[in-house]
């Protein structure tokens, strides 16, 4: 079985050739390479890192930040084969239909197509993340085996389900690390070469700026190569995809695909504030599927709370997924609230227990939340990035509205009540954490004025350059991105096959 | 009460159903300052029918103080008849469920509670 190539052992200044170059060996790049296995054209996957973590390669990811405190740019992703799947959490859930729709109340919302356009790719994406059968909210059909569902009265919040990537069939095992998991499959793929330690530092356009001519490859410690490719796909993650486009500014002075100043804008993540609310259950009984992932029917599940499509539409709120985290004790006020509410409902609240809730929230698109190049350069001479991070008060307010509705439904079902723990912006920011789900920096839009790539993920104006990954998500939803970005990448795979047909 | 006597009190943070809908007036309303002496009012039989719906006065008063603090304007003589009309001959749990159904909820120090419970609690804090 052929080994992977190592760019460090290729003589300097060599010009390589391929039909399709895939830049980046994370879940997107690897899924695309697997999808193109056996295709009648040559594919080369270029990966910056090696098979394991290396400080010097990781340092290429460093950048600076302004605005709302956010994760360090070199801390929330990994730069070696397998990418950030080497430390992802494996939480998996498809996007909702409304995530794709234009919402009049939400500026910049909407994908160029509906969810059904990628639905056909979900089963294979689900296989690649190894999250078991594609069930999610269909899990309701065997909900008894998943333990009791906390009763909620009719309303805008429902019990939703996460599934989990599982490398091996055990809850305690790691989620799928794409590099390790698929290395042998990739080696067995006859039309594919994988080259490690190959850092792409430039996307070199033809003089007419309408096609990509070649890629510059740099090796840490010295040496550079060129790769001429008929087509290329950037799959470096949402931060690095934007960086490469912006930094490749020799032919197009503002950067590749940046003729309308869109590259790097609309960066997003999923805020995951802690202790957003306290949920009290009068009977004190919390089914285990809420507190931790559990196995059933060949998959690992965890129950969460989500706003229904109707609630989102009617109340103009963004998506969210609320998790039950841990039990907490109540102060005297809390105990009085619980006792008085149970009494007023005519039920026994003496066994009541309280639980802290956490969540993953959707952010509203914001063009000012953006990546720009700085004058500082990395070890390969590529300008480093600055991220300006923002979060709107309305993003918190949307989530609060959903939690109020959950509280209303708990009362209606006589099952419990809720306390909203964060009110002011200061309070929200004090409990803030982030999902490390980088999104949106090369957004997809049919109109080049409003997006970087078109509905086929082709960079507007550059016929043979494509972008894969969650950087193309124009609106983000609250579901974790990886399975969704893989489905989208598989669709891109079909498009690429059609270009070579 | 003249405008001068009023103190500035933060408006309630959340009233889904709206205390205002129950006629919690603005003009002539009691403010927190006036509540100080109201707290020490002798027992007032006028509200016994409503207060008897409360199981635990200590809990209710604790909640009531928070509700008043967040609303700041509360007239027992306006609220009581409206509460009586709302409750009628029904049992309290039925009314509480109706609050939840209709979204008549109040946020008191973050706790999302039925409006009727909040108002009874406020009454309990005001009328000793
Ligand atoms: C701590 C953490 C937890 C997460 N948990 C979840 C979760 O539970 N569920 C979920 O859905 N998602 C999760 N994610 C997000 C998930 O990891 C990403 O969505 C996913 O890895 C993105 O895949 P990608 O291939 O687009 O990019 P990446 O994984 O970032 O891969 C990009 C690849 O490109 C390579 N590369 C970068 N620059 C260059 C260059 N110039 N030249 C050549 N190669 C380059 C990198 O080395 C890397 O291998 C998590 C992320 C983190 C950090």
C-alpha cells in the first residue's frame, strides 16, 4: 500500500501537476477525497501538517483579535492531518429547514437552495462521521427505550436529539478522528495522492484573473513547490480558507474572490454560554438521556430542547439547542419559588430538583464580524489574521425568549419551572464559551455582491476554484456543523465529477 | 400622590401577559417607598378571600417582595377585584394553568412564574 507523500522530500522548485487539488486534510478534504475515489481523474490532497501535532506547524495558525473575547485563533483548531476532528466533540445533528430559508426579519439570511438539496447526502455524511443510523428527532418512535421524556405542554419548544460520532461502538470512545480513521482508505485510493507537510501559501491566478493557474506550496524549514491543477478546492477550515483568498493578492489586488470585499466577513461560531437557565423538575426525576449521551439502537443519543420551526418563524427567534448539564442547589428565593408554584398548581413539589441548562445558540449574520490580514507574517511569510468578534444583544434575547417558552411549557405540563439566569450583556459575556465551529467567511450567495462562492461553491469569477467547509454557510443554524459541511462537500464532489465528465 | 412623590423604579423586566392588562395602574400607584409603611399594615380582612388561596405566606411574601421590586407599581385595591374576577369560583390550579396556557407569566428575579401567583404573592407582601 503506497505511503503518503512528504513535501519535505520533494526537491525544491519542483512543479507538480494534478487534475484536482484539495487543499486541507480535515473532515471536508478527506470526505471529498473519499467521494472522488475511483473517479477518472487524478486527485492530490495537500495537507499542511503531518500525521501528528507539531508546534511549529500549529503556530502558523496564530492571529490577533479585537471585540468580544473569543478563542485564540491557534487554540480553537488543529493544523495536522485530520484537522480539528483530532479534538472535536462529535456532536452531530442536521440543520433545520428554516436554516436554509430567507427570513425577512433576519438580514443576510438564506442559502441559495433549500435543505432538500443536500438531504440526499446526509446518509453518507452520517456514515463518515460514524454516528450510527440517521434518526435524530425520529428517535421519538422508540422514546421509551430512551427513557421518559420530560413532559412539556403544547408550545414552541420540543425535545430534540443529538447523535454522536463514535469511532468505536462505545460511548466512552473518541469521536471519529478523520486522519487516523481514513488514512488507510485514502492510501488504497488509486487516483489519489496525499502530500503531507505541504503548506499552500498562494493561489496564483492566470493574468486574466478568471482561472487559477497553480498553487504555491511552502515547506516549513525551507523549500517551495508549485502544483498546477485543473481545478482546486480549498478545504482549510473557515478561518484559513479566507486567509488564503485574502493573502493571494498578486493578480486581484484585494484578494481572490474579494472583488466585493466579502471574503472574511460574516465569521460566526456557536456561542455556548453556560448556566443559561435553571430548570426545576417538580418530581426531581431526570431521565439519563438528558444529562449524558447514552447508547440505543446502535447510536449514541442525548436529548436536548429546541425551538420548533413554527415558534422560530412566529416569534422571529434564532435556533438553539439546550442541554441539561448538572444538578444545582437553590437558594432560599429559589426554594420559595418552587414550593409556591407547586402549591399553586396543586402538586407535590417536595422532591423537586434543579438543573443547570447550557446551550448552543445561532448567531445572526454580521458583516462586521470579520477576518482581515495584518502586517505581521507567519514563518512562511503569509500575513497573519485579525478577527474582529461581535455578538448582538438580540442573539441573547432570542435565546431567552426560547427559554421563557420552555418555562411556560413546563408549567403547563405541571412538570416544573425555569429561572432565566442571565439578563444583561455583562452577565451573558461572563458565562460565555464558544463551540469552535468556525463558519461563514466565504459565504455562499448567487449574487457575487453578497457572497464569495456561488451555489456550486465555486469562487465567483474564478472558474476552477471551489471552497468546501462551513466557511460557505450563509446562515448558520444551531446544529453543529461537521456532518452538515460533509454533506455539502459530497454534493460538491458530484459537481466536480460532472466537470470532468 | 403627586408626581414629585414618585421615585424612579425600574420597570418590570418581563411581563408576558402583562400586569398592566390586569389594571396595575400607573397614576396613583404605590411606589416602593410607600410599600415601606404598607409592610407594617395591620391585618386587613378585605383581602382574606384571596390570601386564603396561598398555602404558605412566608414563601408568598418572599416572592411578593421581588415582584413588587421588579414592578414597582402595585395597587392592591385595583388588582384584588381583577384577581377575583379572573379566579371566580375556580380552584387556583386551574387559573395557574390558564396563565401558562395564555402566556400570562411574570419574571421575578429570573424565575418565570404564573402572573396570578405573582400577584397573589405581591398582595401577600403588601397586606400583612
Ligand atoms: C474543540 C472543538 C470541538 C468541536 N466539536 C464539534 C462537535 O462536537 N461537532 C461538530 O460538528 N463540530 C465540532 N467541531 C468543529 C469541527 O472540528 C469542524 O467543523 C471540522 O473539523 C471542520 O472540518 P474542515 O475539514 O472544514 O476543517 P479543519 O478540520 O480545520 O481542517 C482543515 C485542514 O486543513 C489543513 N490546512 C490548513 N491550512 C492549510 C494550508 N495553508 N495548506 C494545507 N493545508 C492546510 C489543516 O492542517 C487541517 O488539516 C469542534 C471543533 C473544535 C476545535
